[in-house]
C-alpha cells in the first residue's frame, strides 16, 4: 500500500532514516508500488525504495548520513 506520510512508513524506515531520506523512500516506494504492486510484488517496491535512499545516503555506524558530493 502506498504511504500517505512519513509517519505511515514502517518502523524499520521511520525510526532509522533522517526525514529527508524518509521522503526519498516514501516517494520511491509509492512510485514503484504503482508500477509493480498489481503483480503482487510489494517486496520489489521496498527494494527499489531502499536503492533510492542509498543513492543519496550511506550508513555511518548506526546513522544514515548524506553522501558528500
């Protein structure tokens, strides 16, 4: 199901990513959901969303930080 706001995201996303990364995740998930969910592949939408986050953020210890240009 698409997420209407960051507060609706799963705890694994909401409690660990900074707000901007959550926005990236939510937008990517919602877009992928529209494209792939009809074939029953919610997991694909989650993988696409995480890949989108990893283009702009990296994990440093316990925290996700922006990738420096």
